[in-house]
C-alpha cells in the first residue's frame, strides 16, 4: 500500500488570516499611541451606548462588553466613530434620541483616526495599557517574521524533496 504524502506547507487562506490579524493588531496599537501623543481632544456626542454582561467572575475590566457610537465636529466637518471594548463600565443604555457628551481624541491631519479619550489618552489609559500598546507591535512584528520564515522554509523543503532522485 502506498504511503500518503504529507505536506508541511501552510495553506494560503490560513497565512492570509494570520497576516491580517497580526497587521490589524499592529495598526490598532500604533494608532492608539499616535492618538495619545499627537491627538487633539474635542467634546463629542455619544448617540448609542450599550453594555452587555459577559461573565460575572471575569477578571478586572473584562466582565462587560461596551458598544459606543459617537460623532464630533473638527474643522467644521462632522466625523463619526464606533468602538467596542471590554470594561466593567455599567452606565445605563441610551434610549432612542438620548445623547451623552464624551471627550474624543482625533488626529488633526486626518480626523478619521479617532477614539474616545478613555481609550487613547495616556492619563486615562493606565500604565498597563501604555506598556501593552508599546510592546504589542514589537511582538506582532516578531510573530509576523516567524510566520513568514515558516512559510518560506516549507517552500524550500518542498522544492528540495522534488529534486531528490526517485528509487526505481
């Protein structure tokens, strides 16, 4: 009975998903740091707020998932934003037509990059979040390089196996 040939090659869709997730994590951390360093603040309006309890026994700041939709005006133009994050924040949900004011940080050169100040201001984030957003891009770049190397190694092995002489 013939043995099945096993391939050490990582499927392309899996590689694309891994690359996309790592690149998004890098983008998210770098944009948060950019907003914290170079961002401007403005009072915005939260027009949708919902808080969903996920786990009563979760660790600190992980028991609820918060969803917010907001808008703000910068340079005479209105910009909208939406965020979802984990927190222990349990404010009452907004009814239809209700609003709430909140500080929003945005990049003055490109206001489409924006987040609520509590997620992108060094004073409000906390030390753990600052350290995380500094180290996350470095770790993701390391993992990205590791995945690229693994994919290249698999290609080289397959080429080497193809060049071996066949037994008669």
